[in-house]
């Protein structure tokens, strides 16, 4: 496996170098996150560009992100928004939020981002009470044991045509372990059971390998009633 991971990382770097080129703003954000001691769980540059392209392909103007960390993925999506677009991002830790705000300012996208600090489920409840406009794209990348509850809220805050993306659903292949008692694995399996069992959703999943190891995304589109 170690040899595979070395190849995966080399291929990631080749692909990023060929397709993305140099991006000092995003490189500085990753360096700032590392220097601030944040866990190294940001999406990769190629995955960040995937989110950028999803925003543009969906024509998203109103985005919900559950799980900000240092705002690396947030900035990727915010930069892809059209004029007047906005992203609401939810972060549990105030320290992480402070770093994210610095990153938003450095990237010049603070005016497109609304950052809520505190438990995501509480923030989602407040959004529901405020009758927030439906979101066009919802990206879930927070604590995995709460995935099902996040998805339940995503459906309440979505509209027909909304795209929902969940990260880290493969867990180095552990998602197939039906008897696992790892809470994050159980949360990943919850994504598959929710997507696969909801009558309003059409979904798929993609495994990924690279500098982030062996993992993947699950994604769905919301159909009409």
C-alpha cells in the first residue's frame, strides 16, 4: 500500500501541475493552515478544482458548506461564484473560523462568504427557522457521525435541481465493512443508505486516490416531489 500511495501522490502532483498551474493564493492558504496547526484534512488542489467546476457547471449562486476548517474548499467555491453569489459555511471551532476569515480576506472573497460558528446542527436549525432561500449546491465535509442528520437538513434546505456532495465516504475501503463500529465508517455508510433510499435523489459515488489517500465523494441531485 505504501508504494501505491507514493504513486498516487506523484500522479496527483503531475495532474495538478499540468491542469492547475501555479496558484499562489491557494498555496498560501494551505501553508497558513499548516502553520496554524490545523489538521491536514483540506481537500487536495485537484479536488478543490473539482468543487470549482461543480459550482460553475451547476450555475450555483447560493451554496451551503458544512465544515469550513481553514476555508480552503470554501475559497475554491467562492471564487467560482457569479457576481452576487454567496456561500454560507458552517464551522464548529472559533479558532478554525479565525484562520478561515484571514484566508477569505487574503483571497479577496470575504464579501461572498457568510461564516457561522458553532455546532453545525444548531446553525442548520437557525437557517431553517429563518427560512433561508434554497441552496443550489450543498457540500458536506464535517464530522462524519452526523452525516445522516446533515443530509436530512440538506433536503429541507434544497430545491429540485440542488446538487449535494459528501466527502470522505470511502474511508480507505472501510465503508464496505458492515460490522464496523468506527463512527466515521458508520457515518459514511449512512450517506449511501440515505442517498440510495431517498425517493427524491439520484446519486452516484466516485472513489479517489491521491495525496489524500484512498477515499471518495458521493453526490446526488434532488428531483421534484
